[in-house]
C-alpha cells in the first residue's frame, strides 16, 4: 500500500546499497594494501574508479532484478539474509568475470575481504532497516490522514489493516457509511486535512458514489477502492489503460515485464549455445536412430503452448515408427488418467530407451526454445487431446510458456502422479522468479546426468 511512499524508500535503499558497497570496496582495498603479503597489490586510479562504478551498477541491477528493495521494510530475517547473500555472491562473481575479460589481475585476498565486508555491511543495514523506516516515519514524518467509507465492520477491519501493514504514520480521521458520505464528506474535506479517501464498499454501491468520486477529484483528493468483493480471486491485480479507458486487470500468470524479457534473452542465449556445444552428441544420437530402426530421425508432434497456442514439438524418435497408431492396443496399460504413460512401453526402441533415460531425446526442443515456442524452464507442453480433457483449474498451467524442465522434474519426473504434476506446474507459475528458474536448472542437471526418474 502507499506505493508513492514505498518508491521513495526503495530509492533510499538503493542509494544505501551503492554507498555501502563502495565502503566495502574501499575497506577491502585499504586492508589488502596493509596486509604483509609477498605480492604488492595496487590499483591505478582509472581502474579504481571503473571498478567502483561497475560495482555500483551491478549491485543496483541485482537489487532491482531480485526485488530486494521491495522487501527491506519486512521483518523476515531469513529472506533478508538470503537476498543479501545472493546479491553479494553474484556481485563479486561479476567482478571476477570482468577482471578476467579485462585482465585486471585482482588479488584473490582482496576479493575475499570485499565479499565479507559487503555481506557484513549490507546484512547489518538490512537487519535494522525496518526499525529505521518505522522510527523515521512514525517519529519524524507527518501523519498521513485517511477517511474510510463503508460499513462499520468493514471500515474498522480496514483501518486495523492499514495501521498494521505499513510502517508509515497513519491516522484515520473519520469513518462513514457509504449511504451518508455524500452529505458528510464534502464538509469534512472543507474543514479538515485529508490525504486520501478509501472506499471499502460493495460493488453495487460504487455506481451510487459517482458524485462523491467527482467531488474528491475536483478537490484533488486521492481516492482508492478496496477490491475485496472478489474474495476468492488470487490473481495479481493491476490498473491498465486502453486509450482513455481504465481497465482493472486480474493476472493469474506473471506479467510481461522486464524479468520475462530477461527470461526470453536467457532462453535464446542458452538454446543457441547448447545447440552448438551439444551438436556432436545430437549427431551421434541421430546416427544411432537411423542405423537401428526404420523411420525418421526427428519425431514431430502438435502440442499446446502458451495460452493454448499450437506448435510442432521436435524430439529424437525413441519409439517405433507407427507408435501413435498402437496407442489403442495399449490403452489398458496406461498409468495415468489423462496423459498417456506406460512405465515399460513396448513401443520404445533399445536406443530410444537409452535416449530417454538421459533426456537426450528432448535435445531438438532447443530449436523450439530458439523459435519461441518453449522456454528452458516451464510446464511441459501437453498433447492437444490431453489439454481438451483438462479440468478448468488444470488449464491454468497453460498460462506460461512451456519448458524443458520444471518443478516436476526435480520432484521425481515420471514418478509424479498426474494431479501432483499439475499442482507443481501451477505452483511454479504462481511463485515464478528468475531465481526459481536457476534453482530448477541447477537441480535438474544432476537428475538428468544420473538418469533418475525418466522412463
């Protein structure tokens, strides 16, 4: 709540990050130059200034990328320490990378002291930041005056909520029922300081309050409407505009913001690099398929992608050529309610079984990722007939670009039952972040190398 105040705090937190990172750098540099080591360590002035600017830019970028500054007024100590550790580790890693690229030859002891100082300063500041914010806003900041409009129960509950859920100094100067606010509110605005009016009313009452909104608008008083008449909607709510028409947006999947652009850039770079690096392995797999069974090397199949868009999925063929025509004969062996899955599928060729065990059969999907049909991390793309049989809640997993791996892959892959698989995909969408993608990738790699869980 009160986004304009929070943005000011986020800017202050970002400035504090820059200052503390610069301080950690200078402390580490001074300490290293004083250490009685054989190797003399010295930075030229231009290199010194470059590294300070580079560190400031990297630490700021990581802070905004991982939404660190949005959480600094939270009292969740574990989450705060986790974010601090990740930011410091990734930041120093970036410094190590740039030193190799530019051949700066930085001292390892300097980098270690810099990391420890940075961790200590950032963690100490972030540990006390909630108290600093609360002390400043409540002790020195001017009180923020609110008027609440709605039933007695709703205004009382909402008043308790805004006092408890914000570090700012809040004063609710009046509560009034929506039935008589048209008569009371203009007089209150005339004789009192009012910063905001919050309408905690039922949706039918909004149309009756148009004149009251116009009065507030005429006097420049900020108004808000509590959207709690959709109590069971868990989507993220934002306000957008098309032309001059305001739209209240309920989004059940991540919005197309900077993080999704970064995810797509990562997909392009990763898939292009992997296709080059793994091309010998893919050529060997293609040769083995061609020599051991009749039929095409690449198996093509129509699948459902983002929001139900259809695309052609590519795989190395791991079954006999007429495998799809044999599904009817093997239907009694199917182990899942909707998806077709047989543990020891007789249609799988000997080479195909090996390809599946280590997920080599899925390597052509790197082309799908490069095209934009898929992502490295995301729910697996279902067959068209499977998607048609989904229950409404299961279709939610189609609201994000499908991928090679996801939470189900690190939870047991083919051993996960169908409903658990669906819930894991939905959990991924609801909790998506770039950090979660990295975590899934790092946990998937040993699973694939060991060939665990795949049939």
